[in-house]
């Protein structure tokens, strides 16, 4: 049966990026355990957590608790970061 989308060949993150993603998840899990009434918080990014995308130094992350154990992370770029990126295009 065709389809063309072979999900068995997934790209894996490099070990350092996987470690960053795991660290970010651990930080967020611990925060919401310590603050059971919280629904969001902001923290500095863990460099590499947004692999394969990247975020500039100084980026912070808004972490939203969507449901128990389900979180969304939204990068908050430092002031001027988009201006800097546009210079390189």
C-alpha cells in the first residue's frame, strides 16, 4: 500500500540536542510539580531544546501547561533578534 511517507526513517537529534530537550522537559516537569496551581512560567532556554530549529542567545521560553503532563514551549526572542536575523538574509 503506497503513500510515500515512510515514518520508519525518522531523523534523530544529535546526542547533545537530545540531552538539551530532555533537560528542558525535566525542568518544566519539576516546576509544575513544585507549583501545582501554575499554568505557565518563563525560563531561559536550554541551548538546543528547539532542534532542528535554533534560537539566538538570550531567548527565553514560555512554558504552558495544556493538560497534566502536556506542555507547550514558545520561544520568546530577545529584543532586536529578528532585526539581527534579517541582516543575514
